[in-house]
């Protein structure tokens, strides 16, 4: 009895056979689509990780440059207090006082 049942299942009418083929093609296409979607998500995750590392690195660089700027500003302020050329120029009115405080020395 089981031999006859399996033999009758293997010979499907035309419409049923087309349905089976269509379902198989659809299943394969869905697998391909899911795989492609997973690969795209993985690529985006890698890009995100890379950008995060770059962001961390840039923030560290900003911190270092900010510290350097503060240090150099302090060095300049200390130098302006004792610079004979600056005092001489101020005494002769060559550099207005507000320019000294707001910008670099003239050349």
C-alpha cells in the first residue's frame, strides 16, 4: 500500500508540479534575500565600528590640541608681561592697547 501511495505522489498533475517548483524557487530567492540583507547589516555594523573608533581618536586629538592651545596662550601671556619690545611699542603708541590683548604681535 505504501508503495502505491508514494508512486501516486510522485506523479503530480501539471498545476501541482508548477506550484512545487514555484515554491522551491521562492524559497531559494527568500534565502538569497535574507543572506544579502545579513551581509548588508554586517557591513554597516563594521562601518559603524570603524567610525566609532575614528570618532574616539578625533576626540582625543581635540583634547590634546586644546591643552596645547591653553599652554601656548599661557606662555604668550607670561611673555607679554616681560617683553621689552612690546612695552617699548606700547610706550610710543605704536600698538593700541586693545590690539595687544586681542591678537598676535605685529611684524
